[in-house]
C-alpha cells in the first residue's frame, strides 16, 4: 500500500515508470497466441490480395506505439512537474497550467485507446493506423501553411511532406484500400490526402478529440474543463478572482486571480487513468502483463481520494 506521506509527484512518476517498463517489453514480432499474432494471421489470409501489407501495417503500428507511449509518459511527467514545483515553493498548485499540461496527455491516451481497441479486428486496426497517419500528415501541411519561410526552405519542407504522402498512398494501395492524394483547386483550396471508406466515396476521418478523450474517461465534461485554461477563455481567467484591500492603503484594492483549472486531486486521477488505459490497451494487444501498473494506479487514486 502506498504511504500517505508520499509526495503526489513522486507517486505519479512511479506510474509513468511502470508504464515505460511495460511498453519496453513490446516485442518486434508478435508473441504466440497474442491478439496481435491472431490478427496478423487473419489479415495475411485476406482474399483478393493485400494481406501481407495489412500485416506489415500492424507491425508498424506496434513500433509506433512505443514512441507514442513515451510521449504520453513525458506529458504526464509534466503534470508531476507542476505538482513538484508547488511543493518546492510551499505554494498552491498552478491549476491552469496543470490542466493545460494534462489536456494533451488525455488526447494522446484517447488516440492510443482508439488504435488498440479490443472491439475491432486486424483489418480495421490497420485502417485506423493509416487514417491516423493521414490525419497527422494533414496537420503538418496546415502548420506549414501558417509559416512564411524562405522559398528554398518551403520547397524542401513540401517535398518531405509529399514524400510522406506518397508512402502512405503506396501503403494503402498495397493493402488494397482506396485512398486519395492531396489536390489543390483553382481557388487555392487544399484537399488533404486521406484513406477512403469502403464505398470509395468519402474520406475516413479521425474521431473528434473530445470523442477520443471519452474513450479514456466516460465523463463528457472532462475535455471541456481541460480546454478552458488552454484556450484562455475570459471566464477562465476571471475564475477565482478575489478583490481585497491593498496592504499599501491609499484606498486601493488588489485583485488576486487564481484562474480556472481542474483540482490537483482530479488531475492526478485523470493522469493515472490516461497512462493506465493506454498502457493496458497496448499490453493487452501484445499479451503483456500490466498488473503491477494497474495495482499502483489504484494505490495512487486512493492517495488522491478518488476511490
């Protein structure tokens, strides 16, 4: 049982360490009798071709999951940083900053949970992996479009994205799935590259971010609450505003602003949930034991007064 005297940031970092331990055991090849192995065998026997490529997509997804999970634990360690800074200063936790750091952790955990859902087969998982990659490419193009770099730098960056797009289009074609390359209309409207649905008529988008977060926590309000400080909403900045007489006198008043943010205990609980849900999704698909992590999460949630 975790000690009640254990610092919250130390407890949260221990959750991240256990997650890293699990993810580091993800094998290059599928373990026998794992869901990953079963799905790989299933997609390889696809009639009409494309089976080997679909199996390769599952391996690529597994390899990428290690990096994505490292990113998730990096973000959750950022939540721990906020708690540690407050403890070192003997000060109140900066809840707006805490919420802003927690939000991308919930987003990443939602993506991982969607990709490694145990309610889909290998064909759908491979498709989701490509949809995820195409979505990432689209956002990279949007980011590049916001900059005004030198012509040579811009062309070099565009060539990199074009090359990445061609790789994805080739992967889709090899798997026998329809995809559409990016195009530019005469008006300058950009149509992003995408994997098409099975009727070959419409792009298949990623779920909305709030829908992904709800895969981690069933509460519909969590993502909206976390977004308030991240977007600098007026009511969020004025939240917890308290006006007091100035100690300097002269009839003046001081305004003390706390800002909007989820309470530290709730943030700890959500951070633990993000790590636990995502890690167990990856572990289950690879037939890895994540029991120590889950037990530790329960201990930390009890410390935070969540359970």
